[in-house]
């Protein structure tokens, strides 16, 4: 039938030609290039198209003009950075929320790889350079940030019409949950990795229970606590090493902690947490004992918690996170009873301690209470992944029964993902994700493995991995 129809269409043209008439054949309009379509979107600026990171992909760096205050859309604006890894317009789109700044290199989050999908990754408001000038820090809250993501989704929805999945890890996972809370119709499912849920900020006993039981053996837990006591007992000598370290690396302590002594105490408090966040049982043998030298103890603490992090140069870039933690997100606060007699700065392990004085603020418990209640009772199509040895999972989200799921990777730390789950859970989580994304069958092995794009998934809660 198709061939007959074509032939019938050709005959009149031949006939007209025979009587001296020329049949005009309209030229088929070329499809606009993807870059042209992106540049035509309101409020979107393509700052550059980078060389293709792998065959079959295109990679763009972009900005979106956002209102500083979404309740005043005609007021001050700022440019929010995001990146686009383009696969094909008919593939699903993954909205990756960093929760922090935006990496300028191409990468694929795990859902993007499992779905052979497109991906955008968005820089959180107030992380430079996505910071208004001047900055009204009262507009740094979870609703304003969720509305940032909502506007970007709306802008790209006509270009990418297949299903959308949002994802993020750690604070990025939290951000994807908050976006889903306020704009539940923007995406078809959420995969939130290692996302803390500090719903009762003043009730942090869960963290003390975690550190009392984490790992396979008590010897490792004891070794870490003994190391912290030993470091604080040698405070004078180790602070001298810290002063030398700061001088050699041009580090200052004026804006936040005020002295190397106070920053030293904060770093030592962080050792146990950072060890389990980034390492695991296999690294327990490297913990120095009481017989270690000052330099060996200093070097180990530096490798685990990082003495540079609590200097002004290390901590101030993360002021947007700590401000959100102080005002809305909450923060973990173990009791450190085993160190009480050696501490000089009471109530140090709180979010406000890591902020310049002008940014410190009171905590409002309502936003987390609201989000937690919604996730438990109303949310749907949400998938949470935690690591059994990750302290950030001590207070997890508990989703509803509305096609929502929680999985825990045995022995995994803050890098837990679907690949780290046991085989049955991995298969179930992957099938759920593909169903939400509208992807039938398995992604080909070639599409699933693009090493240059999968080397690093940027995610963390307090410092870069």
C-alpha cells in the first residue's frame, strides 16, 4: 500500500512536466540543532558546548536566570549553573541535584548509567558562582531551592519529553527529596542515596547508638576512641604541628574558629565520623596506637578528617550547607562522653560553629517535620539507598508504602549505591527504576559501561570526596 501511494503521488508531477509546468517540491525544513533549541529557551544561556566526552554524547555548560526570591519573581535575579549530558531526546532525563557546587566535567550518576539516559546536574543556590550579589541568606531554604529545580524542569520539559527521574547523594539526595515534596509532578521517580533525615534535631541518640555498634568488631571502635583521647592528651604538641602545617599551606583561622587550638579540637572530634564515612573495617589496622609518635598521629588524623578542612580556606566554601543545617536541615551531635574531660570548647560540634559569626542563625524544626511526615504518609515512587556502616544513615528516611522502597548495602559507607546491594535487592531496585523511567528491558552492556563518564559521582555531605 505504501509503494502504491508513492507512485500515485509521482504521476501528477510527471504529467505537469509534460505540459510544460514545473512541479514545485518543497524543501524539508532541517531540524533545529539541539544547541539552537536550548538557546531559544527563556532564561537559559548556553555558556559553552564542550568536546563530546564519549561517542554518542554531547555536553553543555549552561545557566538559568532565577529569581533570588521566588515569591518576588520580578525582583533581583541570579544565574544558576547547570550542566547537560545529552544522549538522545527520546531517552529518559535524570535530574541530578548536587546539593553543593557543580562539577565542570561530564559524569553519569548511577541512574543515568542504568537507564542510558540524559542528565542535567544543577548547582545549589548560594554555592559560588551561583550566588546572588548581594546575597540575602534568608532566601537560602529548601523551598526556594526546590523551586529553582522546578523552573529548570519546566524549561527543559518540551525538549526532553520522556520520563524524568531525580537523584542525588548525601545532601544532593536530601535536595531531591525536598524537590519531590514541593513539586511531586515534576518527575516520575526519585532515587536518593545516603540521604540523612534529621527530623528531631535535638534528639541525636541514634548517632551514639550507631558508633557503639558499627563494624564487625569492637576492637576497631575502641581503637578510634583511644586515638581521639591520645590526640587530645597531646594537644600542645599536636597544635604546634598544626601551626606549622597552617603556615606551610597558607591557612588562616580568623573568620570561623578563631584559633588552631579550636580547629584542632573540632578536627579530632570529627575523626570517628570521618573514618566510618569514607573508610571501613578494612582500614582499622591503620589506626595508630598510644605508642605512635606525634607526627604519626597527626598524619593519620589529617588523612582521615583533614586538618585543612576547618581552616577558613577549607570551611567557608561550604557556608551555604552549614547555614542550611543551622536553620532547617539539622545536624548530628554525638555526645562524646568518653572525651568530656579533655574538651575545652563546650557544644562545639554544631552547625553554627562552622559558620562566620554573621551567618549563624536559629534552627527552625518545622520544615524537616513537614518533609518527614509527607515522606512517611504521602510520597510515592521514592527509592532510598543507605550503607550499613555510614553514620549519615543513622537517621534515615522511612518512605510510605506507595510504590516506595528502602535498601541498605551491607558493609557500605557513604558511597553506597545500587551496585553495592545484595543481588536480590540490586535486581529489585534496578527493575523499579526502569519501570518508573519507562525503559523496557536491560540497557546494553556497551551503553551501561562508559568508563570516562563513570569514574566519579560527585557527592558528599560536608566535604568533597
